C-alpha cells in the first residue's frame, strides 16, 4: 500500500479543521508540539545511572525545564523556586 500523498493530507487536515474547529485544532497542535519537545528532550538526555552529571547540574537542568532563570542562584534558592513553581501548578 502506498502512503497518503500531499493532496490526501491536505483534505484530511481540512476535514479535521471543519469538524473540530480552529480552536481545537490549535490546542491539538500545541499539545503535539509539547509532546514532541518532551520526547526529543528524553532522547538527548544522558542515560539513567550516569554519574557524569553532578547533583547541582541536575537541579539546574530541572529548574530550567520548568522555566526558572537560574542565573546567580545557589542550589537551595533553585530548589525553593522549583517548589514554589510546582506548588502553583
């Protein structure tokens, strides 16, 4: 079997847009983008059990994934900011 061509994909997208509406299509595209970014992040991260990454680097990386600017912060301040961010969600 052949895979769908460009015209078929355009028709499918148009029908999905017609049935779901533009708002739901935008939400779906946004969630797909978030899932792709998360998946790509797991693919590029170091394997579990790797001792090459220090605890400080792990904390800083986790804080940056949460959108926290870690410049000039020590490890305790970063952990506090992470707890505040997670408790707000």
